[in-house]
C-alpha cells in the first residue's frame, strides 16, 4: 500500500510528457547520480544540444539525485509512460533482455578500445532495442569505467586475498558468482548502505569504478583500492517507448543526434574524471594497487565456462571476442 502511494505521488509529479503546446515538447529525465558525475554532465550537454537542434521545440528536463524515485521506480514509471527517460546500469537490463548479461561478464572486454567498439557495433545497437517489448528503448551507452575492489582492513593483491572477505556487490547473479569464484564472500545490498556497512564492519569492502568510489566518499572508510578492473559494465540511457512513439521522425532524429554527440563528450569526461578521482583519492591517503590481473582472469574462467553453456550466450561472447 505504501509503495503504491509513493508511486502515485511520483506519477502525479511527472505525468506530463509534456506537451505544453503543439510547438514545444518537453521530456522528463530522472536518475540517481550526483550532479558532478560525468554521466549527469553528459546528459546536460545532450539537453543543451537538443534544444539547439530543435530551436527549443523539443527539450529535456533533468531531475538528478533520485528526485523522482529510485532506479527501479524510474524504470517502472518509464514502462507506463509517466516518465520519459532514465539511466540504468546495463546489469539491470538483463532482467528485460537476457542477452544484456554478457556485458556484465568479468573480463569480457580486452581493453577500453574493445569496450567502445562492442558498444558501437551491431551487437551493441541490437542489444539496445531488445527491451522494447517491455516499453523500454535503449538510446545509447555511457562509459561507467571498470569496477574494482576496495577494502577497509586488508589490501587485495591476488584472488587469494579475497578469502574470508565480505564484499558488497550489486543484486546481480553474475556479480555474486564472480566474487565467489574469486574466493570472496559476496554480500548484496543497496548502494546507499555501503558507507555505513564498511564503517561498521558489516562488510569488508565493495567494488565499483573510481568516480563512484570517490564521489560516494567511500575512500573515508576503505583505504585500499585495487584496480583489478574485473568488470566494465556500461550505463544505458533509456526512453519509454510510449514517449518515443509519440515523437515525430524529426524529433526522434534530433534527440538521437544529440544523444550520440553526448556519448563522445561523456567518454572524454569519464577519462578525465577517473584520473582526477584516483589522484584525489591518493591525496586522501588511499593506497592504489595495480595488481597482476592474470590470476583474477584465471579465477573466473570456470564461471565463464558455466555461463556460456547457454548456446545463445556462447555465440554472443564469441562475436564480442572476434570484434577487432
């Protein structure tokens, strides 16, 4: 009953698509990121470019920092057409389109160049459209860097160091299985609970990219950051198909062009932010560890073998590996 009431309030606040008049359409975009985050800044860039391209006829209004609800609530609002756009992790998308889970496989990408080539390929573009039957259309990928371990008491230099360590992970079967494969004890919990959980010893650490680690101030309670870069899971910008289908072809073109330009801009922002966050973390007394990745890669080979028993996923993984 409480959840229904909360969703009803959110519906009331975002119900308009909104078509103020026939000359101006405004799309509401909500997400949970801080305004300093490079993905938010890319969205602002996108909204500015869209306004320029359309001469103000189509605009995007952005609500950051969970103003209109959690990630899950925003997705639900998209599905019923009461919110226009949102940003989610590609890991979330596997609930709607199973093929998306390959983007969460550990060490699926050779390097950053390969990561971008996969997103820009037909594989990446086709994945974005696989959730349309759930009223969610992917518009682009934003770089979310690579996830790495950070801990409070014991530095992680090899997979053996993870033994006995309780590591917070996303509510994701692959993330849970990955930490188990490496020897750790995965502990799923909401991102907002991590700081206190590490501080109080409920978990020994967590895993995320450098900007998320730094902007959430987790460096205050976890002073060891190991750049093993076990997963590179992009963010996905979504639009409700209810909203997309109401746009004219010209409006769809303006929006997609503005988004495509923001992708290029965001990749540059991310690289700058990642470097700055690591430098700032060092200045705060964090030990940045650059481990030999080979033992980490080897530790998850049985997991990849198990995951690719699904022939469809095996074919997709092979296609990804063959992208040069």
